[in-house]
């Protein structure tokens, strides 16, 4: 009901773009998305090729440094990440302060924020050496923090990292292993998790990444900016959706509700619930990450011997949506979150860890974007304008006269 053009005249040259649907906040050379065609490229490389030939750590290098590493560069990068996996013993104590049933996402963001108290020597955003060391600290320590957050939530002892293992292997061992007991890595799980992390590694100016850039634009350090990004990711409309998808599928399974009836309720808006894992601000076509994940879901679940009835329900919901005018007209397709939860579940992760896994995957993107932002001479502090719609000027009235 607002007459925006009249307001624009009154407020001067500002544009009202709620949710930034059509406003670019920066220029970036990292990730390309064509939402109509369903194209995603990191530094020019199609996501499908990276999924097939690369791995999470190599893609991390690509996002941050803008090129694929040579064998030597990769080995040096890998060695450096492995060297920084340990947490300060005092940071370990930090976990004791949280309640036993703490959700691991706020634990993760709090611990990342706390890193800036442990590494006060590397907080200058304009010192390239300090930025570099913070990069390695984050890449190496976030998996350790995530595994500790998990161990805390199940009341099990923490495991120190084993730096003979890759990032992904180390994370799995710290999450599911026990001290002084050998942990046998399942190659299907290692490969599957590595692929999922790679597929999440960047997605240009989404809510969490924009948050990282906005906080960083005030020249706040990388730990502070990325901690803010983790909190943004926790929301159910963003990274939190992967947990919600599985809860939705689980509820449908246990209630025995007919998927068609459930979908009808959603499209008639008889419920506040949306079809979680569907729809995307940019993709108005099948999310290319979801295509890869759907194809691997069957394979991984099959190899892990996890015959999950929830996968059937998910496929049925997708089938209904793709043939339904409501979803077709609004161009709502499965997004990255629709099938990931089923794979994480088959790997043994509890639903509360799903968004943490998203954060582990997205970290290279946050780092690459923060670094691009800080090095871009065009960067200014992020400070959106507004269209004021409140009261016009009026005089204060004494309390006795109101
Ligand atoms: N289920 C049902 N209806 C939907 C859904 C959905 N998942 N998504 C959008 N719609 C409908 C809206 O109700 C609206 O319909 P209307 O015009 O009749 O009111 C229309 O589609 C447009 O929706 P918007 O909310 O304007 O789209 P927006 O671009 O703002 O939202 C979002 C995108 C948040 C992803 C949305 O599709 C959604 O809520 N999806 C479910 C949550 C989810 O899966 N989030 C993960 C996103 S991907 C990621 O972060 C990795």
C-alpha cells in the first residue's frame, strides 16, 4: 500500500529494495551463478567438473587464491592447514561453559568469535601476513571446533586432531572416534562428505556471506566477521534449512500423513510451514548442487546400506512439486538442502550437526569473500539507507498531559 515513488521523491535518491532482491553490494571475481539456467562456477570452473575431479581442500585453494594449485602448491597448502588444527587448551575449557544440550551452531560461532582473543597477534585486516595466518587458523581449527561441539553435545571425550589425516578425515575421526581407540575411516563416507563440503564452498552474496562482508566492511577482523556469518547461516531460511528438511520428512514419516495432502496444505497456505529445501532467491531452475547431490544420495545411501524410507518421501514430495502449478509457477525447485540431510543422516550425523556441516563447507567462501572485500579499493563501510515511514515532526507532550 506504500506509494514508493512519492516516498522516493521525499527522501531523495534512495532505492527501496527489501531483501536486496536486485541490489548488488559489491563486485566479485569468485563465484558465478546464472539462476535461470542453473549454472554455478567457482573462479570460472563449472561445479560439475570440480565435483568430479577436485576435492574440498583443492577447491578451498581455488576459491581463496583464484587458481588451481600445482602439486607443490597444494602439498604446501595442505601441510600448513594440518599444522594449525590444534586448539589452545584454554579454548577447550570454553566448551565446559555451555549447557549439555547446547545446539552446536551457537557453540561454533561463539568459539570462532573467541579465536580473536587467542590470536590478538593476527587481527590487522591490512597486514597480508596476518590475514594469511588467520586464514590457516580458521581453515584448520573450524573442523576441530565443530567436532568438539559435537562431542560436547553427546557427552563424549574430545579427541586431539591427528595431522597425518586430511581435513575431512580428521574431522570424521574427531567426531566419531574415541581416544586411544583406532578409528577406521569408511572411504565412502570420506569421499561423500568431502564432496558435500566442496558443493557448499561458496555461493556468492547469500545471507551469511553478505553478513561476513558487511561486518568486515567496518574493518572488523576475520574471526569476528566469520562468527557473524555462522550466526546468519543458522537461520531456518538459510543453512538451518537442512536440519528442518529432515525434521519435516521425519514428521511426515512418523505421522503417516499423505505427502499429497501435506503439499496441498502448504500451497493453500493453511500452515505457516514452507516446503523446506525448496525454492531459492537466485535459482529459478534446478539448483545444480541439488542435481549432483540427488544423484549421489542414492549411491551413497546404497553403499552405506542405509535403506531410508525418508528418501522415498523426499522423492515423492519432489515429484508432486514438479507437477504442481503452485511450485511450477513460482519456479520452486529443490535447493542444496533438500537431499543433503539424508546423506548426513546415513553417515551417522545427528540432525543438529547438519548446519554445522554447511558452515564447514562454506568457510572457504567466507574467507575468500572477506579477503576480496578487504583488498578491494572500492570497499566502503556497508551502510544501507532507509525509507522513513514514521511520524512527521511533533512536539513532546508532558506525561501529565498524555
Ligand atoms: N514452499 C512453499 N512456498 C514457497 C517456498 C517453499 N519452500 N519458497 C517460496 N515459496 C513461495 C512464497 O510463499 C511466495 O509465494 P506467494 O507469492 O504466493 O506469497 C513465492 O514462493 C516467492 O517466495 P519468496 O519468499 O518471495 O522468495 P524468496 O526469494 O524471498 O525466498 C527462500 C527464498 C528463502 C529460499 C524460500 O524459497 C524459502 O523459504 N525456502 C524454504 C527454506 C529453504 O529451503 N532455505 C534454504 C535456501 S538455500 C540455502 O540457503 C542454502
